[in-house]
C-alpha cells in the first residue's frame, strides 16, 4: 500500500474493544503466573505489584509481548480480532521497530493528562492518539475487513 487516500481509519470504539481484548488476554497469562510465584489465589494476585517479579510481570512482560506482536504482525491479538492494523501514517507501510517503540512509550505520555491523548482518537480526523502522532502511525481497518 503506497497511498493513504483509500484507507478506513479505525475509530475510538473499535480500538477500545481491541484494548479490552488485549487486557483480558494479558490478565489470563499474568494472573496465574503471579499466583504461582507468590503462592496465592488468582484473586489475590490482582493486588500484588511489588518486588522484581511483580515489575517483570506487570511492566516488562506486557511491553515485550506487545512490541513483538507489533513487529511481527503490526497488531496485537485484539487488533487482529477486530481486523485492524498499525501502519506508517505517511506511506501506509509497516512501521519500523523505532516507530513501534516511540508508540509504546507514547502511550504513557498520552495517558498522563487524564487519558486525553487516548481520547483524542475520538476527535482526530485520522483517528490518531497522541502516541500515534508521536510515532507517525495510524490504525486502519484491514483491507479484508472493509
């Protein structure tokens, strides 16, 4: 895809749905691991966040998993299930690993002011959140799903 004139941008609600799917899938992996490490129930694991293992499971594992999905599929499982994909905002091609890294860090910046940078997807003409703008990416509906 060399042109960005014939794409359908993925809006706020479909992206929210994809994020919810991703969050549930991450919890299905992380909670049993935390419960096993701390020898507690899965319900109690929801409230554990301390220590090195907590940091690895709560921050490093999700970051690595998301980056790998982005690099290899240009989408997370939630985006794959909602038939959306991340592309370079200028060319429509697959973003570079550097763009994906900027996009990931940009999520934290977008969430800081009361999630305004995420909500921005709902008002932007290209449906870009601040993390997308920083990384020069857009999320589009996959060609097969149009």
